[in-house]
């Protein structure tokens, strides 16, 4: 994913070194993280994309991808949860 970053975008890994391993379908976890990071990079012309995690108790972890990109308009936010919807069909930065 780092190779997708334009020169003005910094990819930041903020996952703690002591983060416990995640049990699950490694193929699907990789697919989800790749999709989230790729989308964040795609819509961030400059700035940063950060991957972080937080333990929620002893058996759950929250993984977050944050960026300094343009964001999603209020009018489109509900659409991103619909299957096969991109919210905004424009892929240009």
C-alpha cells in the first residue's frame, strides 16, 4: 500500500509494538485494511494517512484509518454503507 502514496502523502503506522495479534481470517483482514488504506490514499492529495489501533477490553481491538483528505459530504455519508455504492463517483483528486 505504501507504494500507492503520492510524494506529498505520508503513510503513518501508529499501531503499538505491544499490540496483541488479531485472530481471524487473515485474507479478509488484509483485504479490509488494504481497501481502507487505498481509499484514504486515493482521496488525500497531500498530508497523511494513519493506521492505528486501540484495545477495547481483553478480546477486542478497534482499528482506525484516518486521513487529512477531503472527507465525505454530509449528503453522501449514509450512502457509503449501501452495497456497491462509492458515495461520489468521481475518482479524480
